[in-house]
C-alpha cells in the first residue's frame, strides 16, 4: 500500500486522510481548491491539469460501458478534494469511465469538493468522511456501499459492483477501515 507522510509543524497527515495528530487548526482552502457542490466542468476550469489527466486515464472500457446497464434508481455522491492526489487519480478515471458509458446513465451522480479538513457547506452530518475521495452509492435513500480513497480493482469495476448489487459495504485498499 502506498502511503504519504506529510509533516508540517506538529501536524502529521497520511495521504489525503485524517490527521494522526493535530496541534494546529486545519489548513484553509487555497486558491484553486473547489469546495461545495461542483461539476466536472467547474473542476476542469479551476484546474486545467485535471483535463489532461482525464484524457489520459486508462479505464476498462467494457466495464465502463456496463455502467449503463445497472438497475436504475441509484444515487452516487462523490466527495473529493481537488487538492488531493488520490482524488485526482480516482476521479479523473471516473470521469473518463462516465464518458465511455452510454448515456443516459441509469443512476444520478453528484460531486462535492471538500477543503483540507474534509468540510464543505451542507455535508450530511452522518457522512463520516475521513478520506477522499469517498464515493457513496445509495438506493432508496439507504447507503449500499462506498469506495474510500482508492479502488483496488479500478473505479469503474468497484462502482459497477456497488451499482449492480454484486458488492456492498466499504471498498478500499486501506487497512484501517
């Protein structure tokens, strides 16, 4: 498992996740960070490098196309940090997979950017957001499962499994969840 240790003063953080020990206030959003409800277009406008990452993202095209055949009615909430390398890797691949999947998609999807403290306006109080990206799949208002920080078998495969009902619960490469 790949892990990044960042030391800033006495703040220790792993990857794009929770602080291990924090003696300072969380770092505020920086210029270019997208916080709150957002879209692919808004992210690309704020961070043009994401556009190149989307174009070069390698997806399993057959799996991405299968996203169009899942049972209808699910809602997918994507919580991401535009400042986070894990979000850039996974969400640009998700954007590319959604390009490949025939439209209209049988599920709705929304994107919410969070700041470095994993906050954004109107985040659900019970979300339990510790790491980004976190992709939550719901059916009939109930959480079916979520992908946290990384998708071990590829974002399009893990999302397909949650949407189709082949898997449920937390999907991650992390060992602490």
